[in-house]
């Protein structure tokens, strides 16, 4: 009996492995301001959304994009879009601005081939194509990351700031540190392509 228990633990991480199967990820339709019917998330057929990710309301996930484990994308008062080939890594939270708090709804817009590191927080901001957000960074309302820009891990980009193309910002609050090297700019696209390949493997493993 003990050997059977040990084999179960080795294989599933817990003897009662049935209780630990991943749940289906949430695609919750939600009635947004000014609408009369609920809006459901839309996930492209070639995108990957992890079993534990929650997508709520007006979320659109583009082709070959990926939403990783334990992410929350809550578009209950304005839309969230994730562009083609972008990756939103584990534990990231993405929300929008509510008219009830600030007078008007503001979306969160993510362009193509962006990388958003583990446990980042994005709120009513815009990431242009090939923007890179480091792990546990926070990007606040009306901030803009232009194409081929990078925010260092753990940084806080305060409301309304613009991280221009080719710049590296870091700190709390984040400030311009220097220009990116050619290798760093190339790495942004390389990171997105790597996660596209990895996401395809995860999709296949769950099929």
C-alpha cells in the first residue's frame, strides 16, 4: 500500500490527485458599460491560454499569443487586447480604468510580439509592438511603452509616462537609465519567438 501511495505522489504530487487536476480556465462573459448584452473573451485558435488563467469580459487574444498560468485579465469596464505573438507570463494581472473611479473607461492595449514578465501588473496602459516588461514591473494608467522599449524587473512606471523606442527604464519610480544595445533590442523579438514556440508545446501537451 505504501509503495502505491509513493508512486501516486511521485506521479501527481499528491495522493488524492483527482482534486489537483487543473480546472478549465475562465472565459467569463460580462456586460460592459454602455452595452446591453455580455461581452465574452475571444481567444485566437492558435493562441495558448493556460488552464488556470482567468479571462473576463472584453478580452481579445491574438494569433500565436500566450496567456500563462495564474494570470488574470479583467476587462469588465473596458477592453484588453493582446496582440499577435505576445506573451503574458505567469501570475500577471491586467486590468483597465473604470469610469466610476476616474470619469472614463480606459483600455489596456498590448501590441504584437511583446513580452510581459512573470507577476507584472498592467493597468490602463499601452504597449506598442515589441515592448518588454520585466518581472514584477508595474505599468500604470496612460503610460505608453513605445516599440522596442524595455522596462526593468521590479520597476514602477507611473501614470502618463512615455518609455520611448530604444530606451531602458528602471527603478521605483522608473526613470530613463540608458539606450538599449542592438543585442538587447534583438532579444525582445527573440523572447517573443521563444514563448511562441513554448506555448505551442503547452497547447499540444493539453490536447
